[in-house]
């Protein structure tokens, strides 16, 4: 071998966002002047450099270079040992190349981002929020979550109570807030509360939010009820004092004369009935020409039964690259109407792009993906998808976010969950 190379030190530690160096010594044992090209091999090569990158060494002499490591403070640089090699390639005798090896220990670091949505909710009995937790560090992040109400006016429950968030990913927890007492009347009352996140070995994070409790009876309902009661009393008094005596007198006068007429008509009808009975006896004794026909009743049209059952529809779009678009569609079966009361949209990777929700190819929602990770809609007037019509989700991928665990990177993923019920027309009831 005409080339000798060594690293000093061969093992070193570095903190992401900082810099560490080691020295490379190269000895030329050949009889010609040699030019050596130097570069770093392994995973550390993407954030390392060599100064100078080329050495000219005379026969029997030595040269040195500085190998510099500067890993970025990013979740893409995992903590732990990263083996590397430094290749020293001579231009005159490439077959005598040397590659001393070393180990770089990347220190762990934590960086956490958290948000609660919405910041302010509204409801009579309670409301729901959601906590989004981002792990921007390079190690898994265990976090404990709990709800705190300093005034004791609401009960705060967080599910799940613990999360383990992988590096570079996000996790979500549901927050249910319930008012401890009912507010019957009066103006709405704002109750502040806090969700506390305690990372393992880190500083607790407090997320402040509010819930606005609305009264059971809206403003002005008491005055309206009192006014209606007063009107009802006036109407009752007018009936008993004025209308009822006048109605009774008019009714008596109106009934006396018709009663006399009815009595006369009843007497005449009795006589006619007697004559008719006599004729009927004669016909019976004499053997009438035939029996009287019996009335028939047409059968009623059969009724159609409608069966309603709970239903959910889940649609998913996975786009392989930026700048592509895709659609996922559900078609309502024959004699079936899908009645949608709730829609949940999921963007777990934090992709950038656009999503459209369409019913019968007509858009009902158009959203930018960067504005949400998890979004739900609840409809007072349900959305109906008749038989043969479609519910679809169309996604345009602009920039994919970090891939979720167990999936390929560089892809946009968006899901839609529609829930409600189906109405099915069954066979006619017999």
C-alpha cells in the first residue's frame, strides 16, 4: 500500500444544530507526488464536509485535512450512533485507496408543538375540542395529558390520557368539556379551562381555551311567557263573562225550532217504515224475484314500508406524487337514500393541497389541506344522497407532508368519514 490514512479522534459526539470536527492524516509512501481526493461515506455524508477536499503530498511526506460534521436540528436526523468512513482516493494509484472508519454519536433533543382547536366553543351542556401534538425532536416523545378548570365550573376529560409521538409526526387527543350546572336563563357565561401536556422529562405545556355556556331558555323568553299567560287569562275571562252566556242563549234559540221540525220528520219516517215493512213481508211470503245484491268494498292499496338503519361511509384518496389529483366515490344503492348528518375530514400528514366534497358531482365543501389536520361538520338539515347518486371526495396533492407510520413517503393521503342513516324502501306490506 502506498497510501496510509488515519482519523483522530475516530469516535466523536455531536449535538444536532452544532458542529464537530476530526483530523485526517494522509501519508504518501510511494515514489511519486500523489493527489488525493477525499470524501465522506455513509449516512453522515449529507451533512459533512472535508477541508481541503484534495491533498497533494510528496513522496515520504504527510498531509492533513479537517473533516467537519454539522447535523441539522431536525427530526430527520435520528439520535444514536452513525458509522461513517472517509475515503482517500489517490489519482496515480487508485488501487491503493484507503478508507479509515469512525463513529459519530448524535445526541437526542426534544422540540414540541401543541395546539387546541377550537380555542372557544359553545353549548348548553358542554362542547368538544381537539389537541394536536407535533414531535419535532429526533426521539419518540411520551406525553401525559390532563384537563384543569381553575374555577371548578366545568369537567374536562382528555382521551387518550397518554400519547407516544414518533419523531417528525403528530398525534391527536379528544377533549370533552361538560358544564357542572345548568344555566336556565340570562346571558351566556364564559368558562376558561386548560389542557396540560407533560412530556417525559420535559417542561409542561399549558393550552388555554374557553367554553361559552348558553342558557336553556334564550334571552326574552321569560317576558314572552309572561305576556302569553296574561293574554290567556284575558281570553278565559272574556269567554266566561261575555261569550259563553251569549253563545248559550243563541244555541238554545237555534235548537228549539229545528227540534220541532225533526220530531215531525221522525213521525213521517216511522209511518213510511211501517209501510215498507209490510211490503217486505209480502215479498218474502210470495217468493221475491231475487236476493238483494250485497255491497262490495274495493281492496285497499298495499302500503310501502320504509326501513331506516344507521350507516357510515368512508372514502380515501392516496396520491403518489405532487401535482396529481384523485377521486374516491360512493354510489347509493337502488331504493336506498343515504342521509348524512356528520362529516369528518382527516389530513394526518399535514399535506398541502385542496380537497372537495361533492354530492351528485356538485361541490358542498372546498377546503385547503394546510388549514386542518382533523375537521368535523354536523348538519342540522341532513344532506341526502338519493339512490343512484354519488358522494365523492376529490383531492389535489400539492406538497405531501411527513409520512405516517407504516406508509410510503412522498404521497398525499386524505380521508372522509360520512355518518348518518340509510332509508330503504322495502316490499309492500301485505
